[in-house]
C-alpha cells in the first residue's frame, strides 16, 4: 500500500510539473471563464457642453483576428454606417452613423481568447442595456455564435 501511495504521489507530481500554468494562473483561467460573454458597460452623460460617452467590453473565447474580421465585415455590410478608419494590424475600427462615432478595438489575451471593446457617444437617456455600443457588442456575439449577456 505504501508503494502504491508513493507511485501515485510521483505520478501526481509529474502531472503537476507538466501543467503549463501555476496555481495563480489557474485562478485567472477560472475567473476568465466566468467572465466569458459577460458584457460590461459604462456610460458618462454629457457634461459642460461635452457629449456623453458609452463604453462596452466583453471577453470572448475566439481569436482576436476572427473577432475583428467579423466586426469589420458587419460594418461593411451595414449601409447605415460609414467606416472612418480601419487598421487590421492593430485590430482597430472607427465608424460613424449620422453625427455619432464609435471606435472598436480587439485585444488578444492568447490564441483563443480576446476582448472586444467599443467606445462611442452616449445618446440622451440611453441605459446600460439599450445603448448602441451594447447592442453592437451583442450583434458581434450573435454573428460569432457566442452567448453574451449584459453583466450586472
């Protein structure tokens, strides 16, 4: 029995040594998995004659280049928006709809996880679930067949 415990302990230690992340990384992976698809949003209303701003972000289990190319293709197909700037190398896109503009950026966490961020002008009375940037994030999620929801 002692020999079996020793063999199991050695096997367990070997497996742990082969795992490519530390316990702290494992906690980060756990937190990131809980955050996948959860849209976080912030709105700042107009102040002193300046327009308000609206910002939304979501972590997706998809490569950053795929997220960016999906958003860019959606913008190209949307006849109600104009593409003001596109930089595929930086995964950055700026669009306009009427007098409102929005900037989209996609950051890569690793090969399979990325963060989509969209910042734009906040319209009067836009709430956290009705803002145009939140709706844009939800459309990208839907196009990529990813489940996303507005976080609390």
